[in-house]
């Protein structure tokens, strides 16, 4: 499972990014943001797992090249 840490990191960042519009939509409707909270939890767990599985972890500067590496497969 360690060989997929780059992919897990990218998916975690995307899930975390998409949780914010869900939270805003739920708050604007006056509904409890259950799906947004679940997405925040899942994305956070993925990011923590990927960061702790990789020696040295990830930095914010390495994220753009990481996304390119995952998308292009290079």
C-alpha cells in the first residue's frame, strides 16, 4: 500500500477541497453539513496517512509536481 501514497495524497487533497462547497451549500440551506463533515474527515485521514507513510513527508511546494506526477504517470 505504500507505493500508492502519492495517489492517496492527491485524492485526499481533492476530497478536502470539494468538502468546502458542500459545507457552504449545507449551511446556506440551514441543513446540518453531514456529507461535508464526512468528506473533511476522510480527506484529512488520507492526507495524514500519506504524509506519515512517506519518509520526510510532503511539503506545500511539492504538491503541484506531485499532482502532475500522478496525472501523467511519470
